[in-house]
């Protein structure tokens, strides 16, 4: 999956909405994210159709179940031809190791195994709700680092986190450990239900590997123009960082 392209979260429920949306981009090959809404409404056919249309796909089902169930499910997901899948790190080390085993077993010979990522703490969570709802002596940031470390030890390729944590994760876990970051807003005052947000340029400055953008593109009056302006800001900032 090309790091220079934002991953567009296709948070629609009708396949026809996806078709209309993708039509706006002509033949451009995109990074897209299929989440629960689209998948639960349409089943695996929508994933197969999008794989066939040659877009690169992050299949975001955030599995969180007992190790045996997650392992067997990952074996199926590995056969679909997607590039990224994920679990909740809060499912524990054994569950994450099982996810990795399932992916290894299900990847068809000659194909690359999908990257396996772990959600540390949802980007919609604030420090206050963390303290109230997940009583812990750790701060939210310490908890995120703890889960990132656990995911690294379990053999995962990276984590889903906020751009605000990407730099710390690269410094404290490993520079090669992927950080995939939702919570991206061009205008950082428009948050929707996200809490830990950043602009594409700030995400690039903090060393985020991939940005995931949903509503700022899908709900824009002109989605193509919104995508292009996010791309401009993301790629220019990446270039600046590389200089
Ligand atoms: O619309 P918005 O840009 O907020 O969409 C972000 C996308 O990333 C959504 O599809 C959401 O499910 C997903 N996501 C997230 N936070 C995580 C993991 C995934 O917002 N920790």
C-alpha cells in the first residue's frame, strides 16, 4: 500500500453509494478502508468486488474475541486479497499471536500476508473518558504505549493510533513499527466524534506512516476536491520531512 496516498474510509452502507463515490475518482488507484458498516450491510461480495477493482484495501473489522475464533477468522480474511486487517490490542497477547497465525496460514502461496495492526485506544477516546471508563493507574498515553508494545511483542506489524502518539511509538517501540492514524482533520476545529485529532501536515511531521480519512472526504460537498487538498497537504509535508 502506497504511503503517499491517504486511506479513504468508505463509511457508507449501500454498495451503490460506494460506486457513485469511486466514480468521482475515474481510474485513479486508491487506498480505501472497508469498515463494519459497509461490510455488515453487504457481506464479502463488496470486498471481493473492490479487490477486483485493483484498489488497495484496509479491511477494518477490529476483531476482539477469543484466540481460536480470531485465528480462524483471520485465516478467512487472509484469502480475500486485502492489504491490511486489524484486531483490538485489548484482546491480549495470545489473541494477537493467534491472529498472526491465522493470517500466515490463510495467505495463498505467492501472495503477501496482509499487514496486521492493533487498535491501541480508539481515537474517539479522551483522557477524561479513559480515566472514568477504564480505571487504571496509567495515563491514556502510557496505556497506548503499553498496548503498542504488547502488539509488537506478539509479532504484529503496527498499530492504529492517533497521529499525536505516532512519534512516541516510533521512538519507544521501533521506527519500523507502522502507525496508521485516523482522526485526521484539515480544519482541526471540526472534530465530529473524534477526540485526538491532527491535520495531515501535523501527522506527517509526527512521522505517521498512513493517514485514514473518512468524513472530511466522504461528506464533503466536493469529495474529489477534498481528497486532493488532503493529498496536497500530506505529500508536501512528507516531502518537507524527507529534505
Ligand atoms: O470520518 P473519520 O475521518 O473520523 O473516520 C475515521 C475512520 O477510522 C472511521 O472509519 C473509524 O471507524 C476508523 N477508526 C477510528 N479510530 C480508530 C480506529 C479506526 O476512527 N482507533
